[in-house]
């Protein structure tokens, strides 16, 4: 649930806005966050349509414009209320919007509420060892067996699979179709027989992601999202939401990584504040501000119903900026930048929480230009769709997946 900060306007509150504000104030007064269990609070927030305000009534929303979610979030957080996004980042940011768009009524009723409260954490089972950027070429398969799918697949990089109750799985169900057409999406129970989760350790010492093996795992056919063969379109819903969740945040001015750099700089002894370092700091500051303004523009375009290329720009620019800013922090810290508390293997319960040390933030930031689509792939998208440059070579697009040569 990233928060968006827009320039204030003098426009009076609309009746929808007033209605939303009244509902939030009622929620906060009926269930004061300080004395209410977070799950109970979030459950009530869902029941009153304040979870995803643009979702349909009865499924956590009020069928209103998504712009009102910002008002809700700001009021809830200011009152010390819980943050559904931090409790279940992939569930709230990506799987919920996918279930509401593609799920049956039964699936929406069953999954959305506990997903929002964080009682049931979700993970995204897309990437495979041989298919990351070219995710549509994946080879994990499911075969229909009566009322079930029989799944055999290996997934990788699955963030938070170790704490997840459900996963959003995409597998190949028709190898004779062209690659994008042969995929199917389904909801899997991560504790079902035949599903095995193994930790993958990162250079921070943590294992926030995993490998997941499916060996003759059975998934009820009723858990298909959309129809068989819709998997690519379903996953586009997930990936669009992922890009915005990762790169589209609009933090307050001069906050986040650039605030860390400014803090370090201000503590440096005067003789260490060289003009070259100051110049570098200013460049980073300008990039942070340009990104913030670009994301504000992207947010306004989305609200107006014309999402532009800013989603990919924001994802790419925030990845590079995070990496460069934390590298700069390490430079300012000198030899202290090499000190690292503890490489013990830990299994975090969230992937989006605050990092406790700058050295760790620096190491974790290296993944920013890979996760959610690499910066090279973002450049391809921008080159082709925005600048109109010649397309990437795609020799497999019109051939049945089974006939495409692969290792
Ligand atoms: C921290 C983290 C968390 C993640 N969490 C999840 C998750 O929860 N669920 C999930 O399904 N996946 C997850 N991923 C996987 C992520 O989506 C993939 O790593 C990413 O899409 C890249 O795929 P790949 O690693 O297979 O690299 P590859 O696709 O093999 O790419 C290798 C290199 O080749 C470049 N490259 C590839 N194709 C092109 C091209 N056409 N043009 C130019 N360059 C190209 C890439 O940019 C990269 O540098 C996560 C990754 C990270 C780092």
C-alpha cells in the first residue's frame, strides 16, 4: 500500500470524497488502532469497503476511483493503523488485483479478505530457472486430470513463499500453442502435498526468496484464474501492478535513500566534504526529485485513465537511483562501509520492510534492477513502445512452443 503524495489543491471535497472520509473516521472511532488487534482492524476496513476502494462493493471496495485510497491510507496510518501492504506485499500489491479481475465470485469471496488482513500471505510463482525475462517461454507444466490439474514445475526467486499460504502460479497447459497462448494461471495451496519450498540465500545473508518444486501436485480445476490459455493475460494484470508497486511510490520530498545520503553528508567533518562529493550528492538529489515528479505525473495519468510509459520509466529509474545512492553512501562511510553485522541465515516475514543498516540496504539494492523486470528489459519496452525503435529479435513468437529449440 504505497502512499502517494500529490500537490495540494484548493478544490472542495466531492460527495464521494466526503463519504470516504466519513467512513474512515467512523472506522477509526469504532476500532481505535491503539487498542485494536491489527487483524480485526483490517477485517473491519475490508468489510467497510476501504481496503481497495476501487474494488467492487462486497469485495473490499466501494467501486470508487482508486484516487480515494490515498486519503484512506493517510488517515489510517496517521492514526497508527496497520499497513496491509507491509504485512502481505505481493498479496496486497499484485495478487489481490489479479484475483479481483480474473477470479470467480467464489474465489473473490474466499481469498480477498484474509489476503488483506495478512492472515493468508501470498506469493508469485512466475519465474523459472530458464524463464525470467522471457517469462512467457516457461516450461513448468500442468495437465488436466478430471476436476484437477496435475502440476510438475520448478519455480525460482519466489519471494516470501516460506510464509505463504497461497501462490499465484502460471504454468504451461498447451505446449502445442504459441508460447503466450499456452499458459494458464491458478491459485495453489502452498501447503498441499507435492509442493516443496526451499530457501535461497541472498548476499545480505537473508533468504527472502525461495525455490519451489511441484511434484505431481494437484490443484482443483476450480482454482483456475480466468480460463485455460488466459495465463499470459492474467499475468499481465499482475506484472502491471508489480511495476507500479515497486517503482511508482511517491515518498515525501528528500526522503528514503537520498535522505540517508544527506544525513551522512551532514555528519562528515568539513575537510571531507569535497566539491566533487557535493556535486555527486546534488546529482543524486536532482534525480530523486525528477523521479518523484515523474511518479506524480504517472499517478495523475493513471487516475485520468491514460496510463503512459511512466510505469516502466519509474521502475527503471528508481532501480538505478537506489543502487547509485546507496553506493554513494558506502563511499561516504569509507572503511565502515565494509563492516557488516551478521551473515546468519534469516528468513524475513516481509520483503518491503525498513532495512536496519545502510550496508545491508546497499547489498539489497543490487537486486532492484533485476526484480520485477530487469532494467535492460525496461529499456527494451521504452525503446520499442515509446521511442518506436526496431523491435527485439523474437524468433519464437509464431511457432508452437513445443517446436521452439531450447536447452
Ligand atoms: C529480489 C528478487 C525478488 C524476486 N521475486 C520474484 C517473485 O516473487 N516471483 C517471481 O516469479 N519472480 C521473482 N523474481 C524474479 C525476477 O522477476 C527475474 O529475476 C527477472 O525477471 C529476470 O529474470 P532472470 O533472473 O531469469 O534473468 P534473465 O532473464 O536470464 O536475464 C539475464 C540477463 O540478460 C538480460 N536480458 C534478458 N533478456 C534480454 C533482452 N531481451 N534484451 C536485453 N537484455 C536481456 C537481463 O537484463 C539480465 O541482465 C525476483 C527477483 C529478485 C532479484
